[in-house]
């Protein structure tokens, strides 16, 4: 007893010092993340251009925003893009994780190659895709012609530009889903499989009734991350289609970029940021809620 | 607990051994289907960069450079100040990662030890959710006011938006796994908080510093929007310099592919060298349940 008392005292006095470790980080976060947020709210209530002239306009920016056809269309386009660019990588990523969880020759090397797209610089890769999409000289249309298919319009047709950009996004980010789900698979207990093998369960039954419920929480994390990242897509669009043809691939983030740094409507763009953020939070909460439900079902 | 994953592995190994020939073919077809898109894009990039301009715009396309030529690379170096942009990228990414580690590692420690992980995790999640562009508008105005637009310093500051959250996030996970008893023992012997952090917790969490540093490096190096908006002619980073080449030299495919390859080469090399740490960081440490 006489030993425990001073120990607790020492420990608790140290606990009071932990804030010192967090202080520098807090200052940096405050400077580069919290300050911009506060300033954005302030700007959204003003008519503001980049020369610094500004006047208080209340909620006028928001009212204008919801009457702006170009904005509304960009929101729906972003949802369509996000749906495709979330579901396809998640499905392929789960499949890839199941494959790379098996042991086979050269697994380490092949996994490294598979992971490389998510590390590669998006701008650089987007340049290569742009050349591959070229209607006359691009290698993709040549490959299609080899299997007897007509040339595809890729990024040159409003109807095909979004699926084409999704293709690039899938190429980049399927590995991230794979890594997250692989982490889940690595922690699976072995007992249920042994029991199932003894009971003569098929591979499909083992996946459906053992593996799937156990990795579902990880799949949900991947789903949330992919949703957030797809909503924010920018690099790929800026390089490959610049929002075109017309405005056919102008997503929310690209609309925001144009308003802020091409048209210099700073106040208007700040209103876009806030609406954008509400959308991201709402979708994330929805998915996290769904994740809670899957956990409860276990 | 440590023996569990290996048990799973060996069990899967046993299943592989038992698997029929059809199952093995299905596995390899899956592997080839999954890996080939990555291989094809990277090889095509390499092929474009090593061919003559005539071969690059030939139809049907020429796949294997014959003979391979470095002319595109020579042209990239002659027509652009690639070395300057490379140095800018090194300064910006290096600075942002170093400062990120200096403030992020102690922060991760403080958060892990004071059990305020939940609140911090929410803040970092919010930072991750927010589009980078939205930080850029207020920071751009601030830098304008301070006369810092177009400086390397401004770029380093904005890149902290990327590096600090990644490093804090990874470090919280690693410090939570360092047993607190070791430090308590040292403190009873009279070590200060700082000494027990520096001599006990930090050495044990060193793999986390490596993982956090590598991930922060990769995502900071790859970022281009900050540099497009904030950098001047002489302070561009590599990705935004290549983006600018696109608008001026749309038809010179060879040099464009060569430049693209040069931009992404450092990141790919790091990925190959540190693939074990990256896989560990992204599949476990960085994204733990919570």
C-alpha cells in the first residue's frame, strides 16, 4: 500500500504534463485546419473577390447557390461518380484481398505490383491515361479493334466521360480497399474454419457464413473511405477532362476550384465549401451508422 | 495471439495444397486479371518514354521501342528546369514531413497516453473528409496578405495539412501498443516525462515513425493542387510542373511520358523498398477499429 500511493501520485502528476506534447501539434492543426474553417464561414457570408473588396451579404451566397443550375448538376454528377467509384473498387478490392490472402509463388512481388497504382502520382498517371484515350492514336481503341470492337468515345462524349474517369479512379484505389480488407483477413480466428471443414462445408459456405460476416466491418471502413475520397475527386479530372466536354465531368470539387481560382468568386466558393462539407459529413455518418448495425449483427 | 496469424496461414497453405488443378487455375487467372492493369499502364508509360516521336504516333501502335532511345528524357531536361522542380519538391515534401514528424509524433504520444484518442480521432477524420481545396482559399488569402504567395515556405505550410494528420493518426496507434508500465517504472526512478518519452516510448514506437513518415512523404509528394495555386514560376513542385507541360506540349507524347515517369519514380522506388512497412501501416496501424 505504501508503495502504491506514491506511484499513483507520480503517474497522475505526469498525466498533467501530457498536454505539453500535444501543444505543438495543436498549434499547427489550429493554424492550417481550424483557422481556415473559421475564415471560410466568415467569407461565405460576404461578397468577396480576390482583390480583397468585400461586403456582408448574409445568406445571399447560399440562396444563389441553390438556384445555380450548374451547381445542382455538379452535385448530382458527383453522386453518380461516387456511387460507381466506391462500389467497383470495393467489390474488386475484396476479391483481390481474398486472392492475396492465399499463399502462392511470388505473392509478395505480385502484391507490391498490385499496390503500386495507389502510390503513383495521380497527375503523372492521368497524363498516360490521356494519351491512351486518344480517339485515333490511343492504344485502348487499338486494343478494342483487335477484339473486333468499334472505337469507344472515352472522354470525348458527355455520356461516356464519367464512366471513363471512374475507370482511372478504380485503377488507382482498388489497392487501398485490398489492403484494408487484407488487414481484416489477417486477424481472422482459425477455429470456425476447422469446425466447418470437419462438418464438410463448401468453400462458398465458408466464405458466406464465416469470412464475410467477420470482414464486413473492414469492408465498411473501406466503403466510408472510398465514398469520402470519390466525393473529393480532383486530380484525375483536372488533368484528363478539365470538367469537359462542356460541363459533362464537372464534379463538385472541380466546380469549387473554378469558382475560387478561375472566376475568383471567393465568397461564393466558400459557400460551396460549406455545402460540400455538409454533404460529406451526412454521407459519412450514414455509412458509419450502417457500420454500427453490421457490428451489432455479429 | 502472435501464433494466430501463422496458424491461419498454414491452414490456408494446407488448403492450397489440397486444392484441385481447376482451383489453382482459377487462382492464377484471378491474379493475372488483378495485376495486369497496373503492369500494362506502367509498361506503356515506359514504352512511350523510350520510343521516337514517330513511333509514338504510329498506328497501329508500336509496343516495344526499337531501338530504345533516351531522346525524350534529354528533351525534358533541356526544355524544362526539371532539376529545379525536383529540388522544390524535395524542399516542400522534406520540410512538411520533418515538421510533421516534429509536431505529430509528440502529439500522437500525448493523445495516446492521456486517453483522449477518440476526440483527436474525430478531428483527424474531419481533416481527412475536408477537400484540400477548401483549406486553400483562406490560406491563399492569408499568404497574399503576408506577401508569401509563390514562396516555398507557403507550400511547406499548406503541405502540413497532408502530413500532420497522417503522422498523428499512425503514431496514436503505435504508442497505444507501447506498454505504459515500462514508463511508470522509469518515472518512479526519477525520469522526467520528456526522458521517458525520448528514451523509452519513442524507441519502441520507431516502426510507427518510419511508417508515418513514408506515408506522409508519398501523399505530400503526389499532391499538386497546392502548388498549382500557390507556387510561382520558380517554386513549382514536380507534379504541377508536369501539369503545366500538358497545356503547352500536348502533342509531344514521348517527353510527356518521360516527365510523368520521372515525377512518379521516387514514390514508386519508396513503395518497392518499403512495401512491408506500407502494407503494415495501411492495413493495421493506420486504420484500426475505432
